C-alpha cells in the first residue's frame, strides 16, 4: 500500500495488525525513493562483505596449502631420516656381529687351549661380556626390523615360567652393584665406585692418576708378587691395619693373601672349585645316594648304567681347567703334592724325576675312563665347549653327574629358562666334590674375585665402612648367591647348591695356594691327564715324559 505525504511523495506504508483490535495501526511511512536507496546500500554492503569473506577464504587456503606442503616435506624428511637410521642400525649390527662372532670364536680357542689361570679368567670375562654385547646387537637389529616393518611374528607355544625367568634375568643387577645397593639401604647418602683392575689398556694408571679415583679395586689373588701390579698395591689401603677395623675372621684363612710385609691388601669375595653337578632327582628316583668315595662311585655308576643311563658321568673333553679329566683328578693330585711338599721345587723345575708323583692320580684316571662310569667318546660328541654346552647338556635331565667347575655352576641360574627340557621338567641339583679318592673327594678352593680399597678415594671412610659391612658371612653369602659362586667363608651350609662342600673334612679341604705349584707344572700335569684320558699315552709314558709332554 502506498500513500502520498505532505510533499506529494509516494511513501510505503508500514503497519502491523494487532489480534485484539480490528483496526490497523500505522507505525511508519517511508518515502519510496529513500527505501530504494537503502536497498541499494544493503546490496552494496552485502557485496563488500561477501568479497571480504572470499578474500579471507582464499588467503586462509593459501596459508593452509603452504603449511601442509611444509609439513609434508618435514614428514618426508623425518621418514627419510628414520629409514636412514634403521638402515644404519641394521647395517651396523650386521657389521659388528661378524667380527664379534670372530672374537668369541677365537676366545673359545683360548679357553680350550690355555692352561694359564690368569688368561682363563680374562677369557671367561671376555666371553661373558661378548655374549652380553652380542645380545644387545641382536636387540638393535630387531628394533631396526620393527621400524622397517620387516619383523615377522611366529606363533609358537611358550612356557610362562620360562618367560618369567627370562624377565627376572633381564633385570637382575650385577652382584657387585647389588652389594652396594644393600649398603645404600643403611647409608642412603653414600655413593661408591669400583673398577676392575688389570695390566691391559692402562686401566691401572688411569684409575690411580685420574681426576675421579675409584673407591674400590676389583682384584685377584694372583696379582700379589707380580711387578705389573706394584703401583696398584702401593695405592691400596692396608685392610689388616687395626685402625681400619675390618674383621675378616669369617673368611677361610687359607684364602687370605698377603704381601711380603705380611699386609692384607685384598679380601676375597668369590671363590670357585672343581667338582661335579649332581641331578638329585635321578638319585632319588633310582633310590641311590650320592657316592662318597671312589668305590661307591663305581658301584653307583654300574647301577645307573643298568638303569639305562649310557654315561652316568659326563663332562667336556677339553685341555682346560674345566675339562672333565682336570675336574676329576686335579684335586687328588693337588692333595698328593701338599703331602709331598718336598717335591714341589722339582715339579716347578719340570724335573722328569718328579713325574712319579703323578702316578697315583694318573692310575686312578686310567681306571676311571676304563670303567662303566663315563663314555669319553659320547662326551666329546655331545658337549662342544666347557661352559654353555656343559650346562645345557646337563639340563637335558638324563645326566646323573656332570664334571664341571664352580665357574660353570655360576652360569646355571641364567640358563635354566633357556633350556626347554629344564623348563618343562625342572629338577634339583647340587655341586659336590668328585669322589676320586678311596677316602672321598678333595675340595680345592680357588679365589675368583677380590676387593681392594683405593687409599686415595675421596670417600675413604665410607669405603672402609662398606668393606666392614660386606666382610661378614651373611653379606658375602648374599653376594656369592647372586653370582651362584662359592663364598670365601668357612661355613657353606646355608647355600643349597654348595651345602655338600660344608661337610668336607679339614684334611681334604685346601686352597690352590697351598700346593705351591707354578703354571708350567700345572700345565704339564694337565697335558699328562689329557693324554692318558684320551689314550694317547700310557701312565708309564706320561710319568717318564714329565717336563716334555706335548701340550694341546
């Protein structure tokens, strides 16, 4: 509806009806020209706003496209870097693993051929460290396969107990660290460092003159009297000094080493020995007792042979301290040497006349290998080395007695879960002396690891307190238990694995120091038993050839 105003202009009438009223209410009237102008302005504003939004949309789109492009480039670069890292890890792990296997292989040759106890100890450390490093390298390779999407998962049955054992072994701390950890429970603010000392790679010099000297030296008894270690011992605390106040009466006196001034500069933490692992479940099943002397050993082996055990006694046929012949007869020979101390000089000088002292031991060894107790050919075929293979073969569960050293026993705990046979059918086992003598076996105790205190330690008081804490039957037992080694204490009854050793009479229990034998003499005896045991020499020939017996 339009009307004219007082000026005669056409106007648009705006009104609204009210429901309660029958009339129209005039609200406003606007000139039509003004209304057309307003509509033009509205369309202009709408156009400007639309154009603004369009410009803003285009700008945001450009920004997002640019950002996404940069993000894509960054992601591509990250993927390339990750692929390069995975390739590097894979290549590195492969390239390192090859020489690492070569090192371990050559080290096995050293373990097999060397008779030097010092070299054997270093080689055992190389093997342990090498296997650990090889495991880390394999883990790196597995991670690189996962990142590259090349890891294959194979569905196989597994033992939950085995899985738990592996998990425990993965997180188990080193025994030395565990000893410090227990000490920290009493002294939470303490912080001590230790270092393994040797005469290689300048370890001794760097430990002594370094800006942060270690608190504890990990040492060994053979270092006493060796000029290579004089500098180290010059920097060691005298542990026998009353002012230090360390009570080491719990340690076997025969295991304590002193210098020329009769000072104690090191105390033994772990020891080892020669003997055999016994499957206690087999003996219980067959209704037999562990033999206490040679006569009982032969009798028990005959019964076990009749029960279907092809070789009641097994071991590794190697020219080494862990070899089956050495484990069987060396303690008996050492006992004969101690009883005939006047012959020690002749033995050490490789005097052929001293070879006669080997006769009783060689005759017993010859009698042993000719009996039904052991099948040497079977041992040589089934046991490839003197450590891993010995343990894993024993864990098969069909070997009543396995000749071994305490160092081998120390590796059993970590390998129980690795043996499918043992995981499926676990059994109790103990380490006992070999009953090679008519009156029984012989317990020869050898020091494995010692601790010394660096007198230049910045924490000398706390370090001495740690030694006072550690050197007691309880803590030494805890430390040895973690490594499954023999503690240097007189009473071994608390250790289930070694409890039988606690019953050894004093006259058949001694340390390696008591023999007075030097390495050349030890190697000649080892060559003699290896030749007689494998049948390449008779007893008479070995006795007559002492001092010139070929060493493998």
